[in-house]
């Protein structure tokens, strides 16, 4: 029998509060290729969240500044060039995992002041089916998806559902491009700062709107914010603190006032600002990428009890197809779960190169060894035996 929503919610909240629940929670994000492989194995009606009985799901609203369906500029087979509600011209190829951004509607700094941000409380953001950039442009092009409200309704009785919102930089670069953002934050700090504040107001209002319109169906909030790459921050911590930290703090405050936790998804190595996240009350940090040199067993020594880590299961071990490597990774990372504070996820997403049966093996391992109180003697003994091979 699948676990109840109440069981899942209790174990996730325990982990985010750095306490031990009944077992280590598990959830994830999945590439389209992985889902296709899983459906080929277990049937076209498969839902991966239900198949693996995962502990929460994240559902995104329409965050496009201007709401409307994509404008298709060119289409040749699986290769499509289109324009989104962010004003971005995007190239989506069937042979390349992620889309590329060809052009942005803002070309010079002064145009930031005139960039259109439609009402964050427009009902279409939550109740309209159609296209939007965050939901529809990833490792595949998806069109005319059901509304946020419909998608929440599908899951909320069986799973903790987390809403989601982009923080300031993650939203801003989609409007003006990464290169312009990195230049203008230094060269045009006043214009850039004004735009960042306007975006901050927008995303905070959309956070509030999701919570209000969820009518109690949301169990938490995900904040998307890539401000680092594999070796460190994209820009200085001081710039982040000036322009973007206040918005993240406001989002967390809104969520905590509604009694829901917040998980921040930031790729790369942003460890220079982990203490800032702790200061503003962040509950969990995801995905804690292994390829960015992050290791939660080591991080727990500095941040244990103050920040829950969500992720850090090295997807490269899953992609290897080696059950020994997968088990070693599971047992090693489970060492960080003593006392709570770890939610098992890949260190970004389950990619198209992960065999569904290997992902299932990982989930079963974590559920076997991850029941509280953890049997650390068994975990460390079995890990030592694997490391001798």
C-alpha cells in the first residue's frame, strides 16, 4: 500500500526541521527521456511519482511576464524556434537535451524600465491551460498543458504538493539574458537594481497568490535560483545580498507566515552564501550537486541542524548501471541522515541515461536502510564491505 499523504508530509517536515521522522524522505525531478523509458517498461499510463511512491511533488504556475501561447517563428520537424512570454526567442531541437536562447527583447539597459510584467495575480496564471516558458521548455517542448489548479488537484490528496516561484536572478536573466545581467549589474547598478526590485515585487505577489488560491492544498514552496556554477558564484555574494537576498527573504517570510516550508533549488556551488540562507530562515537546499564538489556528509559538519540538504545523490552513479556503485552512494550519503536533515534526491534530476529499474533500486535501498532510528552499524559495515571490493 502507498503511504498516506499525512505520513509523507510528516517525514518531509521532520527532515526539513532537522529531526528524525519515520524514514528518510525521497523525491525527485525527471527528464522526459527517463519518463519515456519508465513508461516503455511499466506501461504508458505510468505516473513516476505514484510508481515510486515519492514523498512530494513540485507544481509550477505560469510565471511568464506576459501570458499567452508561444509564437512559433520557425518549425522544421523536431527543430522549433519560438518566442515566449518572457520575450525570449528560444531554439528547441529534438537532438539536444536543453533549449538555447537566441535573443531577448531587452537589448539595452534603459529598456529594463519598460519591460512589461503583467499582473502577478492574473487568474490565468493558475487557472488557464496553455503554454508557458518554465513548464513547457525543458528537455522537451510541451504544449497546452493543464492549468496549475488542475495539476494541483490531481496530486494534493495523495502527495504533499509544493508550489514554486523563481527568485530575482532566475527570473531576471530570462528577461534580459545572462550576459546582459552579469554586465549590467556592474555597469548600470541603478537601472539594474530598480528592475530587480520590480521583479522582486512580482514574484513575492505570485507566491502569495499561489498560497491564497491553493486553499490549503500546498504543503510547501520551491524557489528556483541558479546563482552559481561548478566552482563558485556567478557574481559576488555582495551583489547577491544587495539585489536578490531581500526577495528570497520576503518569499520565505510569506511562506512561513502561511506555515509552509521553503526549499531553494540552486545549481552549482553557492556554499559562500549558505549562511545567508540560514539567516533568512530557509528550510532546505537543493540539489547540492556532486559535480560542483559538494558532499553532504562533509557539509553536515558545518551546517548540520541548521539547514536540510535535499539531493546530492550523484546521478552519475545511477547512470553507471552498477548496482555496487549505486549501493555505495546510497550508504555513504545515508551517513548524513542521522538526526534528520536529508531528503534523498538526485543531485539535479533523473536523466534520460538512468535506467528506471536502477532508480527503483536506489529508492528501495534508501527505504530499507533509511528507517529511523538508523542502524548506523549496519550502514557503515555494509559500506566498508563495498569499499573493499
